[in-house]
C-alpha cells in the first residue's frame, strides 16, 4: 500500500456516546474549516457493549467529507496522531497501526480514579498498550484540571502535555432564544448520559436540585429505567425523556435555567453538557468544584442551596438574563474554535489557508448493506427496511433478501430483491433449513459484496447465529419493533448479542408497552417511528380521490384489515358491510392485500384497492377500519385519519390491543375487538359524526411522531462505514444457538 498523508489522524472507538464524541465532532468541523485534513481509525473495542453504532455526529462528518474513515492496515503519515479516550486502550489490541506521526497525544477524557480513589484504569498500563499500537512518544493531554490533578498526584503517571485539552464548541451552532416565563413557572432541567454516576445518588438530593414545586417545570433528557426506579415516586412536575429522544439544542431551547449535580463518587472530567448549556445562553447552577473549569460563567452552590437560588432566578428576571448572557460570552471566549486552532498551531504546522476539498470516502462502492427479513403474515418487515433503504446516503444500493411472498413491493421501489422460502412453505426440517440458510446467506453476501447485514424480524434465526460465528467481521444489525406481548420473546432476546447494532423504532403507544424489550433498551438505539412515506409524499384529498375514482361528495371509508391469514375477520367484515352499504352516500374501499388468503367477502359495489403503499391515498378517506399493526397504525395516526382499530389478537403477534386502546383513550380512534362484531354498528354510527372525526384528527396530531427512517438510515450508514469489526477486536466467544 502507498503511504497516505493527513494533517491529523484520530484513533479511537467512535461509538462512545456523550461528550467524548461530541467534542471530537466539534474538533473535526473546526479542522476542516481551517484546511486541516483529518483521518479516523476506528477501533471496535470490547469495552463498549454490542449494539452501538458509530456516533451519529461523527457519521455526519464522514458523510459531509470533513473526515475520512481509514483502513487500520494501511500506512499513514501525519503531523499529529490523537488517541481518543484511555478506555479505548484498556486491553492490548490485536493489531499494530502503521502510523508515522511527528506528535502523538492521548486525550484523557476520563480521570484514572473516582472520588473514592477507586481506579477506572491504570494509566501506565494503558500507556503501554497505546505505545504497542502506535509506537513510543505519546504525551497525555488531560481534558481539564480535575483530570490533571489526579495525574500530577501520582509519581507513576505518563508524561503530560503542558496545557489541558479542554472541550471546544462553536457558539454559532448552539445559540438559542429563551422562552418567556409563563404563568410564573420557571423551566429548569439538565441533560446527560443516563449512567448512575451522572445523577445524585438518592431521591432526597434530586428533589433539592430539581424541586417538587409547582413553581418549577422540570425537564430531563437522558433518563433510564434505573434512574426512574431510584427516584420513585416521580414528582408530577417532572417531564422525562430518554437519552437521544430529542436533539440536545432543541431540548436546551425549552429551558430557562440549567441545573447539573451528579453522584458524590463521580469525578467529571470536564462537563461537556454544561458547556453546551452555556453556549445556548442558559444560566447554570453547578457544584462548587466546577468553578476551576468554568470560572465566572456559572453560579456555584452546594445542592442544599439550590432551591433558594431558583426562587431568586424566578423572581429576578434581569439577573437571570444577565447570567445567561455572561455564560454565552464566556463559552465563546474560552471554549470557542480559536482555542482549538491555537493548541493545534502549538503542536503542528499550519495547513494551507484555503479550505481543502472534502475527502472522498474510500471504498464507498463496497458499503452495501444486505437487508434481510423474515416471512411475516404481511409486508411490515419489508416496509420498515424499505423506509430505511430509501434514505441511505451511500453510493451503492442495498440488496434485499426476504422470505416474504410480498417481494414484488420491493422490486416496485427499484431495489434488487432475492427470495428465500421459509421452512414451513418447503415442509422442511427447521434444523436442516437453518443450516442451508446460513450457506445461502453467505453466498449472497459474497456475490453482492455486502459489508453488513440488517435483519428485521421477530426472531433472529439460528442461521444468523451461525453466520456471525463464521463471519465475525460481518457487522450485523437487528431492527425490531417493540410492543411485544408480555413475556413473549425470551429466546429472541437471548440472541441479541450477535448483533453489532440494535435499532428499535418507537411506538406512539410506548407508555403501554409491557414487553420484554423495555428492559433491554440500554443497548438499543431508539429512533422515531419508521414510516415508508413522508407527509409530502402522500397525495392530497382531491388527487387521491381522482386516482381511486371516488366521488368528491361521498363519505369514503377505508377497510384495511391486513392479509387476514392468521385472524378471522369474517364476522367483523359482515357486520361492517351491512351497516356501510345501507348508506347511499358512503363509498367503501377494501384493500385487497398482496398476500391475503381471504376470499371475496364484499359485493361489486365495494371498490377494491391493490395499490402499495396504501398510505399514499389516506387523505382520500373520511374514516377507516383497520388492524393496529405497527405500520398501519403509525401511518394512519400520522395522516390524521379517524379510524376504528380492530387489533389482530392471534398468538405470536405484537400487542395490537394495547396500541388500539391507547389511541381510543387519547381520543384519536375507536376500538373494536374482533370477537365483538356486534359493536361495529354503534362505532360506525359514531364515526359518521363529522364533529367527532374532526376531534379525532386533532387528537392524532397531538400524539403523532415525525418519521424516524432517516435516523435509522444514518445508523446503518455509520455501521457500514465502520468496516470489519474483527480488525481490532478478537471475537473468540461462540454464540450459543438457543
């Protein structure tokens, strides 16, 4: 291989969440804007649990051409090699990088010990591991005074850089407007990763920092189930979001004051989340030890004094405004882009003054995902993966492999699709079938040059377990919907460890979810509900009616009861037919599903629809009668179509009943159990009321989410960019077939 030249090469595990990666993103952007050429060598270490993808911000930098993912095996020449985070180098790595660098630094994002002197890592052991990887001459760069103090107090510490490698931020990207204080309620809050150490250790302290008081509207971003349990009962004025639910800037824009306190044993290396709040112009209340980092940019107090400070901030608007202005000013002065450029110029030569052309990702033609779905009773698995595939920003189209007989819908969207029959259709022994499936998947991967596999299905097959053991360098993702029936899916979750990335699209009815995946979300990337079409892709009411041949003056009703292959909807359909066809001004459209085994139950007066996707035409209808499957439910709610949901309650399905009952309880729909067809006339009579339908449309808007397909696509693209996992991690443990 020829020697490739870069100004800066960063070596690390780029799956770290939180401040470690967010700071690196800022540095990459500053470097690119100033003409530095940046390369990234990803080390897929065993420190982080399986299920994490490349940090989305780093993935965006790569997609935007601001940095380039490098092959760990190729020879590199650079001015500065930055080793990111000592935790990446806890264990010796099974490669030696071929890097020739003038300067080498280890950025210590983590102190060696906690507040009780219990070690996180041994610095000299990590130093030795890092030197084995990139050669001698590494100097350590603490991210702040708290980390430096621990090193300087230890005679056996590695050599230190003369200045701290503090976090930097672009204030222009974080500037926000503060909302007005309404009805005398101050909005206070915080964001961070959900780890236990990031929070006060008990509820008594938490309600001091974030009072259970009607004068304060408390909002959190970054709360997991463990934190919820520690702080039970949750105060009624607290609004809780999980980590990643909202963009951080959008969350900070809601607040008047930022309050951050953590566990007594935690040593905060820097406080990236605090810097973001300051750059957003928020007054910050912090523990006193942060004063050595942020100086006069914040107000410092012990946690017992916080309620009094909040009362003053509520009453003294000018003081609150002045604190926010000072915070934003100090963030720009002390942590802005020039700080990073100055330290680079102290270490290496300046780049050319003109910005260089964006890097072109190498081997982009090989970043081809293979999308693999189970059979299913419909095309839900296929639809979710197509929604993701349509939004992938990679050079090569993905390949679909499916057991679904609805593969024609994939081809209609222009994707290449291979069909592999399920063992039930072949009347084949499942054990023999799984072995053969492994062989067929391997052959397809080789033939199409796939670099990763994305599975959507309820049960990861034994064939996938074998495939991972035979191909440990093949990155694999599982896209799984939630709302499992309580207690179902234990074996499926035992197999989740074979996946490098877990994606769980949210459910509008999340609060009713009692399935097993709820306790397995710490490893999981949750995205907004995944839908095939965005709102602008749906036809208008007049256009949709014209295509379907519906009268503009009629009340149009859509019947969307799925394939009906495992649920007998005959009695419901008979009852619905008798009521609807008795109205002369009603036109009924029945979706003839692609995979349906159902016989023709309606007379010729009923219009038949075989269009895909039906969601394109939803605006044509006044109300619907539909199952509450994941795709149909979310498409209908997001389109604002008043609907009677008839859940599929057969064994093996997701918890459609909980989904339908949630929509009914929120006023967004009606609920009809399939065993209760006699209630259909009463519910249809209600749906004929235009006022009720208008109220339902408004209720749908209140509970709807935006489309998460782009979020999922970025995760998949990041996984494809990371490359083979086994270049830097030994995978010696066999995954047991359950």
